């Protein structure tokens, strides 16, 4: 089934603001782009390549952590506040970042004094930012993330170490274990290809359209294996 043929004929059932989240390399931006095309919606990307401090951060995290985090925070807060200032001509908006996630990275990279300063700025900038109608949290093991990072070949990402990704993934798990601000769909993204496999993508899109709130877990590989199990 093509994206144009997807069951998107009932806009009143669509989540108005969809956020895709997950650790580096899990495919959140790819999925956000595809969802944006399917919904014919506005797309908000965190744009790490636009951050002038990002390469310095991966070369020397301790020295560049604070400006890197503040740049991302300013950028993300500005994008989200534009939603409140604009008329909602588009029935759906899709983003590849959750503003609350920004603090997760800050806690990993900043020392105590820097984190205190960051928290003050965060509290000011995130007043009245919109809450998502659905958050899609993509998960994958560290070895899968490293393979995908190497495959996409962005120079600054090649300096990411497995230990940092381990800490990051653990932080994501803890964060979303407690997250209750919006409906949450947790997806096992280890064995599926949303970018190039239409069947994989359609499977997830159908699940998103069927979402009715709350917290849900989705393992697409298990769903795809089910017909084979039923034939045994």
C-alpha cells in the first residue's frame, strides 16, 4: 500500500501534534519525515547539523556541553512556541524531538553549576509550550544504533562511543518509564526498516491511526511473524 493509499481519510481521528523520540541512530527523523508526508503536515526537526557546537561537543564533550545544550534548547523552544502563535491550518504537526527530552541530555553532559544555569533557562523558555497528542518512542539496542550511525556516515557522529550510547539509552528508558504527559507508543525499532520497507512503515502507521490514548507497546517484528505462527 502506498502512502497516498493509507487510511488517512478521517482527519478528525488524527493526533494533532505527533512527536517521534528515541536515542541517536534509532530512526526518529526518518520516521518523522515519512509521517509528515503521509499526513501532509508541517514538520519540525531538531537540526543537529545546524548546531555550531555539535562537532566540538563530540570532540570534547566536557568543554562544549553547555553551549551545545543551550543552542538546542533555544532552537526547540522557539519552534514549539511558533505552534501557539500560528493558526492551525495544518491538521497535524510532526516533530522529531520532545522538549522535555532536552533535560535528559543536559543531565548527562553538564556539571552541577552548568545544570543549575541550564534549568533556569529551561524553566523560562518552556512556559506554555504545547503538549503532544501522541509521543512515539523508538527503541533499539546499542549495537543496532552504532550500525545505523556508521551507515548514515555523518562525520561528527562517528565519534560517538558505545559507552555514551549505553548511558543515553538507559536515560531514555528511565525517562519514558515515568513519562505521563501525553499518550505514549513505545516501539521496538530494532528489526524493522521504516525508511525503505513500505510494509514495515504501513504497519506502524496503522497502529498510530488506531491509537486511542494511554501507554502502549508495539513490537512490529512479532506482529509480522504472527501469520507464520498461525500456519504452524
